[in-house]
C-alpha cells in the first residue's frame, strides 16, 4: 500500500481531497493516564490545587480536536461538528480512562482530531496534578472506531 502523504519523489505533501465527496465521518479514540491511587482520589474528591481536573481536561480535549490542523503539519483543517469527551476514574488502572468522539461532514476523516483530543486531555490531567505525582504515565492512545468515507467502518478489536 502506498503512503498518501508522500509524492512520487518521496516528498511530504498534503493529500488532495478536492475530488472526494463530503460524507458524514466519525472517529473515536481512547487512552489513559495511570497514577497513584492517592492522586486519583485527589482528582475524584475535587481537592487538586489547580481546580476541576476532569472539567478542565475535557475542555482542553475539545480545544485540541479543533486545533489539530494547527499541530499536525499535513492534516486538513476540518469543520468539526461535534466533539465529546468522557473522562472516567478507574480504580483498577488506577487512573483516568479518556475517550473522545469527533464528528464532521467532510472529505476526509477525523481520526487525527479524536487522537489529538485524547492526547490533549491526558496531557492536561498530567499537568494539573504533576506536583503530587511525577510518576504518572500516559498510554494506550489509539483509534477504536472510524466510520465514513471510501474505506468504510473500522472498529478496533
């Protein structure tokens, strides 16, 4: 399979999507921030000195999705029509599970926007409580659902 972000000479370029029809697109990505149980309790109980960790991280994720084309050089700027984030405390991890779903009607998919939303939310959680837990770990960020366009539906196993 050829990589679409490279031309015949191997130079990076933005893919021309002008001939593609606009279709409904959706993508979901997930990830997590692993932390000490005491740090998780601090977040859940609303005792973090910087404020509402999950609320701020949700907003950061939404902003991240909307700014993806500014961060990833070859991404197309898209008319994002919906971004939703779920940040769920998980005692078994222990930490915060993060899921983002992004929708658009356009000529290319929103996988990168969903991944950026999750990454930004995870980084924000880290930033807001790093003073009490320097061993936090961000991980498992991946696309779990992609639908719309020529390639159709993908669901991660």
